[in-house]
C-alpha cells in the first residue's frame, strides 16, 4: 500500500488498523524506502562507493509480512539490535557488504539528497551508520542492493515526520488471491492511497515464465514423441525379423489376439522401463540438487544456486502421458503382426 502524498501516510495507525481488520490479511507493517550512496571501506586509499536501497522497518512487526529474521547473519536476534542508539544501525545484504568491504562493527556513511533538486547542484547530507549484521536471501538482486535500518532512524535520516512511512507491506492468507485482497483493501482506503500486489509488480516476469513453460512443454512433448517413434521402429523391426516365427506359431494354433498381445506387452515393457529409469534418475537428480545445490554466478542469474521445486502432480502427469503414448505407439506394429498370413509366409519355406 503506497501513499501518493509527499510526506507519506498522515494517519499511519488508522491505515494499519483498517488493513488489519480485513479477513484476508495476516499481517501489516510500515516501511520507508529510500535510495542512498553508501561509502564503505578503503581499497588502495580510495573509498568504496555504491548505490543502494535502504528500508526503514519496525523490528517488532517486519516479520509479520516478510521473514527477514530467517535470512539474518550471524543470528536472527540482530534484528532487535537496530533499535535505539544515537548512531543508526544497519543490516546490509551480503553481496553489498562484500563490495563495500564492510564487516560487523564497521562504520559506513550514507549520503542522501536533501531538499529539492536544483538545476546547478544537488544538496546532499551524509550520516554515519554502524553495521550490526548481514542478510543473505540467495537472490543477488536483493543481496547486492538492499539494507535495513530501524524505522525511527529512517524517519530522522530521510526527513519524515514521527509516525510517517512511505508504504505498508501486507501479508495475505492466500498468495494466489492477492489481487482480490488488494481490491478489498483499496475499497476501504482513501483515494490517495495506491494498492498493488505481487502479480502487478512482477507482471512482466511472470509473463516470461509462462512463455518459458509453454516452450518447455513443447520440448518435452517433442522428446516423448521421438521416444514413441523409436518404439514404433523397434517393434516394426521385430515384426519383420520374426515373420517366420510368428507364422509358425499361428499355424500351430496361436490366434491373432495372442500375437497382438505379445507385441503390445513388449511395447508397454519398453515404455515402462524408460519411464522407470527416467523417474529414478530424475528423482535422484532432484534430491542431489536440493541436498547439495548447484552453485551458479549470482551476478548473472540473480540466484546463487539452481532452484528446485518438485511437484508430484506434474511428475505423475508426465509419467502417465509418456506411458500412454508408449502403449499407443505399440498398437500399429502389434496389429501388423496380428494381420500376418501364415500360409503366404511359409509357402516357400
């Protein structure tokens, strides 16, 4: 929830109370978001400078909307260390701290714009802060750009009034119904309050993910189709190579349904073996990735390990469709074997 007013929310407690009364809401917490230039340690006499986004948070309420404590180092308790003190205390993203050569207990300098921008100059204000800890989410985009401080310190540092905030984070019961929950909240708030949700904020990303899933589905379908043609080819070759044996069996009393069944079972066996071996190898690979991880460059892929999400429904669906296509692929060679005419085959034997 954002406020379009320059000073943020003028009635923060009232807005939090209104949001908290909604049945879909599990928690709400105020934030201040501001960009700043951070100056850290010195390398060969030159200071390390980097642009970053700093969040002013309420240590007592932030975990109700995002599990910040889960990612804190060296321990979750450092979240409470943000409170109090004359000098603002800061938690930095692990990659941001590395680029600044900042360690716990070090003093860094935050430089922020002061007042209005002017054509010939920008007035800036610098504030010393103490690093009390780090966080690491595994998402390079967050770990390299974000820092956290106490909400009260952020208000003084960025020029907001007591009780002010620039946005309110909300956690809802059903993640997939966030758009409906946002609409209900919007109806209860004044018109100068803007309500968005994760679907809107990440719309382009999810459109690309949806497109990628379609492409992956087509590739998987093509692989299964190739496997089905291989089964057709193998069974057809078996029928052609064993025409004489099939004819002898049929002349001895084996009926066409039994011949058809033999090759159909063979096709099912080939498909079943492929599905079984593929499933075992796939499950083993998933277990290994979940247990040991596969490191990748975080500054390239935005995550430092290959993410793995296993869904039983997709697993069973793919295995089932593959097995059905394998059985279907064996029908034509099986019917071909069952339609052989023993007399014509054995005439010149």
